[in-house]
């Protein structure tokens, strides 16, 4: 198994856990759990692969579906043990974001794409699945929370990978730097309230 495949599997698993936790908050049945887990875990990677003209990961390797459905079943029987499922979703999502950004940007880099495409693919892989999850579950998407760092984290992580590769660092080290950069920013937003300035309307001039 290659490093990028391992990153993809890890991000799919952790994102699938967040999807299943959202399903538990919505009190869905086991099929609903599997659907949201699969949508969250595979959504970003599928969109990335379609844009890069690759066979989507779960079609090329159906084991990804087994991973998402296993995560759904695990959460279905254990979610009640968590004190705060929303808090668990936030932190699991942050971890998955870091890994997914490293995978998406790394795959794009390996295919020889220029820096702008690497940035977009890192953001797409990291953000699209969670966005689909929240929209389907009728929740305010995490990526759109006012001023909260999310897409910014994915952008910074993708840029870190592109810079690390330009500096001829080992691919494994570049991926680690990308994942760590993404997670550190997202964790700071969750734990310390790091925010970007938001637009505030002003009255028109007289």
C-alpha cells in the first residue's frame, strides 16, 4: 500500500465516523448511518478523482465502501457512550481534514499538476465530503460557519505540501507537514476561537 493510499483510507475512515455521528444526532436508522458515513467519507475523494479524470477510489477499490459501512455500524452501536457527539464530530472532522488535504494535494502533485491545481484538489478532498454531509443532514456546514477557519486550513495545508515538494523534501515528510499544518490551524479555531475577519455591512454614504 502506498503512502497516498494509506492517507486516503485513513481520511475515509475518520470522515465516515463523523458522518455516522451526524446520523446519530438525526436519529436515523442503520441504512441512514451507512449512507451518511459513505457520503462523508467518499464525497471529497470522489469529486477529486472525477475532476482529475481518475476512476473514483471506491469504484477502483470497493474496500473503501467496507470501511465506511464498518464505521457506520461501529457508531450505530456506540454513539450513545459519547458525552458530546457534536464535540466528537468537530475533532474527528479536524483530524480527517488534515489527512484528506495531504492525500488530495499529494495525488495531484504526483500527477504532475501545477500549484493552483494542487491547492484546489487539496481543498476539494478535505472539504467536499463534510459539506455534503451537513447539507444532507440539514445542518449549517462547518465550512460556512461565520469566520471559522476551515477552508483556510485546507488551503494552508495544500500550500505547505506544494512548498515542501518544491523544496525537494521526501513525499512522506511533505504529507506530514501538510496534515500537521491543516490540523494545527483547525484545532486552533476549535480550541482557541481563531477566526478570520468577516464582512460587516455598512450603511450607504449620504
